[in-house]
C-alpha cells in the first residue's frame, strides 16, 4: 500500500479529506497522524484543498511504500515504490 502521513491538525486535514474522495483511498487516524493509503497512486489537487503555499509545502510528514513523484503548485502525487514518473 502506498501511504502518505499528514499531521492531524486543522491546516493539514484538507489534504486527507480531498484524497479520501477517491474510492480506492482509505483515511484513518494513526497516532497524531492521518494515514492516507491506497494500492495505487495518491493524487491531491492543491486547489481542492484550499491550502496556501506554506501549508501545502509543509504538509507531508512521511511516505511509506511510495515516493513523491510530483509536488508543485498544482498537485501532490505519491506513487507506489518502483512506479515510473
């Protein structure tokens, strides 16, 4: 499972909420974090989250079994380990 962790605080919750709209994504609380997991890629559109620059670019706490392949002003994409661009 490709997993993204974001701190469970108000500023970062929109990332998990937007990602969770994908039916293949599960979101659950794990300690002080929200765990966003899926068998495939995680894609989060920045505009849908309403996050400002400082929040957007500081939201990722950790990634498990995946890698950040895109994180720019428009989108955050976490792909399964071994997947190509």
